[in-house]
């Protein structure tokens, strides 16, 4: 996984994730806006290095063009992210919370009434740890705060069942009237 993150060029771009994070759907690395800016600068540095190194042979030219294209591509990704409206006023229509035993986390899928709000959060993964769940309460995104509340409720319910030796459900759907 570490290798994948390190080598991934985030070729499918970055998506809006929880809080003020942006996530690569391929390697799942999360970046804040500063991290995205750094990612753009990395490409600029590679390009500049290629320009300073090579005399004008044909291969060097191809490499430089390639590196320049990568700079443009990353800048475009950053530009688009900066222009996604971060404030989502729409309430979710439904939240599906699935307990992932392997990852010891809760995977949340968020559904909205159509049309889906631009930049609306669609997926959040929360470690199945009380403190982590509670931390999300102070997230700037109201949908994340809502998720925190619902996951906490489900987490507490599952813990109570486990205490008395009952099998705990692995998933829970919260409908609009509970949100
Ligand atoms: Zn990636």
C-alpha cells in the first residue's frame, strides 16, 4: 500500500473527501489543499530539472513535453478542486453505515435527493474507535458532523449487544426522518 501511494500519479484526479481533504480514488491517499499545491510543485520541479539538464536532442524534447503536460494536468485538478463549493447545505436523504470487521472501521455511504449537490460528500470511512468518531464532531462539514453522530449511535448500540454476548448487526441504514 505504501508503494502504491508513493508511486501513484493520481491519474483519475482527486475527489472531495471528509473535512477539507481531497482523496485519490486509485491509491486512496488524502491531501489537503496545501498537499495538492505541493503535488503541483513536484511536477513543476521535475519539469524544471529536465529543462536545465538536457541539450536539445529529440528524446529530451519528448520528456520535457511530457513533464510539461503533467504540470498542466495537476494544475487543472487543483483549479477544479478550488472551485468546488465546499459548503453543502443539502441534507442527506439516507446514510448507510457498514461495519468493516477487517478494517475495524465504519464505511459510510451518503445519499442525497436528486439532483445531487455539487461536491457533496459521498463516502466516509471512520475507524471504529470512540475518540476518532467523536473527533469528527468538530469537522467544518455539517455532513461529517452528522455522520459522527450516527456512527456514534450505531457504535454504542453494537458495543451494548456485544457486552451481553448478542451478535451485533454489521450495517445500519439511517433514513431522512432520523437525520
Ligand atoms: Zn493516487
